C-alpha cells in the first residue's frame, strides 16, 4: 500500500489514501459532476514526470516534448500515435491506461477537469493540444469550461459571451478530438446506414464491443442507434444485452430508452420496456424522466404510452419537478389530453414550478395559438363555429391511463367519433339546436384545432379552480401574476376571464411598472383583452384613472408606438398609422377629461407623446400612400388611353350593315360599348382619386379616414376598370372570330389571368382597408357581461 499526495506544482484540497496499481495513477471520482477537490492521486515514487511542471499556455511546447520523450521511452507512445489501426486487446488497453494516467499526473485541477472523463489517451492528448492552442489565441480557461458545460464545439467560438443553453453535461464530455480513431468506425457506419447484418457480423467478431463505451460521452452502441432513430438496430441490440446493460447511462444520464423516447420510437420503447420494465423510471442528470423527453420531442403517441406506464406518484410535487415539467412540455408540444389528465390527477401541479422555475400558468399564458384567440380565415371560422369538440375534450381524459394497446388506438378523434355515433341514435330526441359536426376529412384539421382549444380551456378552468381555494399567502410569489401578465401580452382574453372569475382581486394586480391588465392591454395593443372592460358590471373608474410609476395614464400608453409584432400584422405603414389613431381615439373617449392634458414625468401630454412616437411612422405612411397611388395612376392612365382608342378602332365593317349594327352582332356590340364606357369612366375616377392622394396634405387626422377613403375609391374604380376592359376585349374577339370557339375560349381564359391576379394581390388589401375604415371596428363595445 502506497500513500502519497501529489503536491509538486499544485495543492489538492483533500488527500485520500488509495492503493497504487502497477505504477499507474488512479483517478477517483464521484457519480455527481466533480470539482477539482475530488481528484486524488497515488503516483508511484521515482517516476521522472512527477517533476514536470503542469501544462500551461506558456510552457505547453516544452511540456509536450518532455511528455513525448517519456511516453516513447516507456513504450506508450503507440497509444497516442498508433502505427496501425489499434485493436481492442488487453495489451492495448493497458498501454492506453498507462499513457492516460501519465498525462493526468502532470495536470493541475483546472486542466484535469477538462479531460477527467476521457477514456482514451489519444483523445486527452488532442483535447489538451486544442485547448492550449485556443488559450494562446486569447480564450481563457473559464470560457473553455463554459463551452464544455454548454456543449459547444471548438469550431464554433463566435458566441462565447452567450453560449447556447442545452442539456448540462459534465466537463470534458465534448472535448474529444479523436478524429483518427477507427476502432468502432465500421460499427458506427453500419448503424448510420441501418445495416444490421453488417453490424451483427462485426459484433460476432468482437463481442465486447456490445457493451463497450464507443464514444467519449460514455455511450454504447445501443445509445448511438437510439440517438440516430434506427428502430430495428436498437431493438436487435437490446435483445442481445442483459437487463443491467440496458440501464447504463451516458454522460448525459440518458439510457437507450431516453433517446428512443426523444426520437418518438414508440415500438422501440415498448421493446425496451418488455426487456426491462424499470427503464422508464431512470432519470437523466437533470432528474427528468424519459416521458418528458418524449413530450419535449413533440411525440404524442410516445408521450401517451410512457405516461400510461409511469406511476402517477412520480409526478407529485413532493417527488420532484417531473410533474410540472411534463405539464409545461405538454403545453408547448400540444399534447393536451395528457396534460388534462395530469392536472386532474395532480391539481397541486398548478402552482408547482417546473425545470428552470417555469410555472404552468406562465407557459399556458404564452400559448396564444392554443386558445380561441388564434386567427382563422373566414371560411375556416365558419366551419369552426359548427364543430363540436367540448364533449370529446371532457370525456377523453380517462383514456390516457389505459393499458398500451387500448391507448394506442384511441386518439381524440376516434373517441370523438365513438361519442358521435352513440349520440346519433338519440338525435331524434334532441333539440334541433344540437349541432353535429361533419366527419369530412377536409375539416378534420379544423376539428383538431377546436379540440385543442377545448382542451386548453378545460385545463385552464381546472387550474383556476385549484387556485380559487388557495390563500394568497400560500401561493408562490408571481406564479399567477406572471401568467396573467403573459396572457395579456399575448391577447388570451379567455385566460384573463377565467383568472378573474377564480380570483376577482387579481383584476387590480399591477406589474413592476405599476400597470394593471387594461393598461397592459393598451400598451401591447390587445383589443380583445381591452374590450373586457365593456363587459364588467363593476365600476371601471379606478382602472381609467390609474397612473403607472412613470406618470403615464392610459392615454399616454395609447400614445406610445405599438410593439413591432402587432404592427407587422397590418399591411402598409398608412394602415398601421390608421390603427394607432383608432387606438388613441378609443382610449381618449373613455378617459377622464383632465387626463387628456395630464403630463407624465417627462413633461409630455398624451397628444405630444403620440406625435413624438409616431413621427417616423407618419413619414413611412406618406411614402407608402404615394408609392401606391403613383403605381396605380400609371395603370389607370394606360387603361384610359386604351379604352378611349378602342371605341374608334373596332372593326365596323364587320359589325355594321347599312350603317347599322348587324342583328347577329347587335348584343355583342352593345356589350363592347357598355364595357368600354364603364372601363373609361372607372379608370378616370381611379386616376383622379390617386391624384388626390398625391396632393394630400398628409396631416395626422388624414390617416384616420380621408386617405383610406380615397384609397378605397381609387382601388375599387381601378378594379372595375380592369374587369370592364377584359369584358370589352372578349366581346371584340367574339365579333371578329365568329363561330371559332376553339380560339375564343382559350383566349378568354388567358384574359381572366390579369383579373385573377388583381383579385388575389390587391382585393384582400381593398377589403382590409374597407373593414378597418367603415367596419364595426376592432373593439367589442357590445360585449356581454362576463363578471
């Protein structure tokens, strides 16, 4: 027994007695990620390299030369620079271990922490070479440690100040530069190509490779196969391994089942669990179960299966954050049937923080697309209103805990059809107002969207029901408030309504700027949330007169420029300016008279703040209007020229008989004359309107109605002139090509292309301008009382 602590160039924080083995240095490490104090040495005396200073950027060349001399002298250099492809033999493993221990013995703790889990001497040598090369280029060791921690490769060092956040792994897990290692290259190739026969042949020749660590991250072949998504090879490898080997975790703490779950390999997950029914209970280094990996990978079927196999007690808050993390992951991935079942079985998850301190309320409040607030086209909204999904969302949740085969076949839509079939037998006895949605495949996507909305609303109600029975002093700080603020920012009015119904005092909650939910709605231009003020029975004077910490009242917030994400949803800077004016006028109509001239801390009134904030938008709006008018004027002028000349150039010799129109051409000729006249009149009107836009004064108030009205008239007239011109052209063709329909019809079809293009390109803009200017408005002033 030899006891020794290596202190020649650095001092260990603690010394532990370890038996030495054949002159090798033994590295002890715990299961948890180590610190420098965890590294303990027991070198053999009288070894020359013990007197070698630790490698550093300033002496790395000298250190490497001395180390090469030592390794060559001991016959260990072949472990780093093999003369041929190394074979997995006992002799090679001994040389590799001795060379690796020799390298480790000379390293100080910071350097050692970067290579501690590397099992190859060549990998350690190449890693240190690259590490010190980067340090000489100005990258410090702290940045290098952070790269290792966050999983950034050496080739991508541009973002050292903001490394991408991925799964945390131990130091050294990505510091491998073993590009020349060919020991498992053939097996890797077979896995990536999906060639099981070739891989089986290689395994028969080298059976120990089945359970060997084939990568620097501690992965076995089955980890690699599952990570690449190859189901057949993963299942075949699993059948060759024993139960214990299937539980082996890599540096991430992931088993083969973890990778299979993340890649949505449901059949492989079933196969692995049939061989070892405890794999789904093995958590990774972040203490997260495989079902969460499946949910984060947005694999519905795999998530449902693993959820049905995982004991519900694993998701209780007192047993960790798996439950709340799974709930949040299901919200993001849209796996709402699992989320609904989970929240009903574990209501306490409502206020339980998940991984990274995210709360279910905060995540759900940021998912605007999963509520009715998401925008749909007209025909989709019409179909949406006839679909019936609430009963399916309420009834399906119990199915998530069924055994495997029952769960696989019963998705929400199949359950829905079963319910519909049962209810169809009762249809004669039900009210005529009882709606049954069509089972057409074309509307299934819309149905699934409405089903998702129904799920989200039901989950929200369950969560609000839970917090309604909890005292404020028992609620974690900001859990509900942060979710409410996020919901207001995203315009989820259903979220706001349910929260206030459950906790009425929340309607007066103010954020860090002293703004309540209505002021936030104005600031973020969320008209649906703002319109809730019209459905309140309570007095709203308190909301209207409120002032934030900067002295801004509600009208000041309306005078500020809207967030770019809201402006981007409106076509053209002029229409954006119109919307901003509509918001300002709407808020101005409800605030108290003295607030219109109130000054904030910067000494600005709402009107002054509006002019200052929207100065550039007015310039852009004027430019957009003039460009649109100029291009449209050119088109209108061309149509005027063509239509004016066409009336005099029609082939009268064909049409007229004795200075009168021929009877056979009389109707077609009249169509030509009328359409030509309409086109000429409409194009003239269009040009005059666009000239009026070009000569407008472009005052602030003009963007509200004057300019949009001129644009509506101009585009409408231009549209009619183009349609009339095409009709005039077609009637002329019918006169000239009498009876030659095989020529007339194709030409008419070609003529319809410009009209169609105009409809698709400009008509939606025309409709949008008309609705914004003369429509019912974006505010629902007739909202029914909701509280």
